[in-house]
């Protein structure tokens, strides 16, 4: 069985089969399955609205690396929004398939199909059993905020969850984190202050709670879907695709766990990120000015007081940046899991009937022809194969159409038949009818001329004409003997040459009288020349400049034909249609 055109989603094909009556589903089971899938669609529509809350692209700090990480989290929200829409489309196809197949089954059994009239895929979100959390505390904080660390130390970072550390399917981002070397006190203060002002630590904590809630909601929805759809078997279906539909439903439902597992991991990453962001905030300078002044303080009277020596804390804040921000950001950037695509694919589903001709019968052995060079009979379903090798692609074709009726560049199967094979088995069945009629007329004219000029066949002349087509005639080198003289016969099967081509008109079935006997010798040049004016011939024959009147004598009209009375004898007496009255 051939695979469907889109191997990732067989449901459009199954839906089309059900709508055309090729696939049937037991009505009661079909109704329950369609109703269950509709419920899932409504809940997914509601989850998409919640997913919009985690699509906002906001920087996590004033540094470029913080902006990049914020964009990455927002992209994950957009990916989830897109994937939920993809799942909705698949479930809508399922609903349409279940309804159409149930109707077909009911109609075939004479049952009532009205139960499906009020059943369709929902367009509005359903009411969920719970709502996402308004806020989520930062990991490790008792009151939602970390306390200031002791002087000269950095706040510790809460480690990520074990499941996030054990996961192995992540995106591979390209990023660059800033170095703490050489950063000034003001630079470090702005870093911590940007986290505080934007509340990025609390925002990522809130997002982690939303992702965890959506994952749990999705798990609850699909667990019920898996349990109830597990009772559907292939025996409930009739027609081509029943096994595929059953397998696809089970495959789709069972692989949904990969999506909610990844959603849980995104929430874990956000929770870990909120921890090191908050640790960075409290570990950076809390005052905008460096306490280690360059000069002493100035009193209100303008007098310079004695300078008080203070240690510059900038080196310690640089170390704090390394222990919090520079450690946490790369880990968060590299541990964003991949959100998997829906899994409904399975091989072995035949597509609906496709338009187009069937492929020609291929011949074994070397020199198989490509479809473009296949014979006319190969393009017609049911054509009889001769079993002979197909013409190789290198075989020359006639430049112009001859009396065979084949178009240039199209080789019939008769072109490949070896000499001696019956023409009726190798004649092309797809030749144009007009060409066959013209060919028959030409052969009839040639037979008439042959009967009147049979005496000329024995007169030494320019040679006999080979009745084979021009493209199949041997070359001069092929007809020469070892001494250079003509052998007088056709060339043998030379290596690399084309096979002898027999004229299909000799085996014409519609006009058997146009078929010349095999024992008639070849006619002279004049007998083989097509007569002018016959439709379908390449054109009127020109003058035989090189063959007629070779001895220089001009053709003379007999003297006894010069008289006018011969004309009257030839025409006969005029027909009298009335008699004058005077004659009586």
C-alpha cells in the first residue's frame, strides 16, 4: 500500500474517504468519539487564550543577554500557541471524519442519522475547571523576595529541578553573555536596578506558574481522552482506512504526554531563572554611588573635611555577577526544551483516487526508457506489452514525421521490435487516426502504381528503394562489404545501432486491403514516391532530376494522339437532354 502525500497527518485523507462514503463508523461509537474530540477542542481553545499571557517579549535585564533570554521565553509561548492551534486542526478533522463516517454507516444500514445534525467542532473556548494562578513566589524566597546577603558575598542560586537536569532534548541557541571583568560600579548597579525596576524575577516566577498550570490542565484533558478513546477498535470501522484511523487516534493521544512534559520543563526553567535573577538583584550594589570616594566629604560651609578611607566594593560586586548572572543565564538559555509537534503519522494509508495516467510497463535489462521516451502504448492503461527491450534513451528519433503516423520524439513500441516479429503485436495502439488514414491511402496508391509499372522493376536503374522508415535505414558504412561494394541488403544488427523498424501500416487492422503482400518486390523510385495532393503526406514529390531521362532522350508524345478526333473519342458523344421541335 502506498503512503499518503502528507505522512505527518493522515486525517485529511480519512475525512475525504468518510465524506465520499468509502469509510464508515458505527453511529453510536462515532457520536461518542466526535463529542469527546469536540470537548478537547473547546479546552484547547481556552488554553490558547492563556498561552497569550506568556508570549510577551520583555527583557530580563538591561544587558543584551537579558533581552535575548526574554525573547527566547516569549518564543516558547508563541510556539505553544501555534502547536495548540495545530492540535485543534487535527481534532477538527477527527470530528468531521467521525460524523461523516457515522452518517455513511447509518445510511448504509437504514438507520437514523439525525443524531449528528447538532454535532460539530466548537468555535468558542470552553469553561475550564480552574484558572491559572495570579502570582507565583520566587523559588527559595519566604516572602517572595530574597534578603540581602552579607557584605562581600553573593546570594546563593536555587538549583534547577532534577527532571530539568535529566532532560536531553533542548534547543541549541547561539548567544553571548557579558563578562564581569573591568565593569564599573555604576554598570553593576544598573544591572541590579534593571531587574528590580522591571520586576523580571517576579514575572518569570509568575510565568513558571502559568506554564505548570497549563501542563497540568492539558494532562488532565488528554488523560480522559485516552481512556475513553481506548475502547474504539478497528472492528467499529468499515471500509478502507479503519485500521489507520484507529491506530492514528491511539498514536496521537498517547504521544500527547511529550507535550505536557516539555511544558512542565519550561515552567521549571522559568522558576530557576527567577531564582538567579533575584539573586543577582540582591547581590549587586544597592546604592547608585560608590561608597569609596576619591576625596573627603564637604560640609555645609564648604570646608573640606578629613577624607575617610573606604574600600572600593566594585571587585566584590564583579565576583557576585560571576556567581549569579553569568552562571545562571547560560544554563537557562541552553535548557529550554523542544515542544514536540503532534504525532499522528503512520505508513500504509492509500491516498484517494488520483488523476493521471498509469505508468507504462517497464522492461527489464539495460536501456530502459524513461517515462518521457516511453512508447505510445505505454501511456494507455491496459496496453499489451511485447516483452521486448525498450528503446534506449540514446536511440535517434526521426526528425520529421513520416508515413508511420508517429510524432517526432515519440517512439512507438514497434520501433523496438526485432526483425521478424509479427507486426500486429508491436504496432502502436495510440497513433493518430488521421495519420493511419493517410498512410492507408498512400499504400493503396503505391499498389496501383506498382501494378502498372511492374515491368520497370527489372530495368537496371538507380537501385531499389528500402521501404523501411528513413530513421531505421542503415548507413553507407553498414551496407558496404569488405571490398567497398554494396551488399544489396539491409544492415545486420550492428553494435549500438537502432533496431530495424517495421512500418505499422503493413499491419493495419482497419484497412487490411492496404497491406501489401510480403512477397511483392520493392517498387522503383517512381512507384515509391507519394503522389501529390494526397492528404497527410509530407508533400508533393519533386522532379526526379537525378533518375529520369538519364540517356538524354526527351519524352515524345505519340503522333497518332495529335489528332483532334481522338479527343472526341475519349470524351464520347454529348448527352442529349432535349430535342428541338424542328427536328420532328
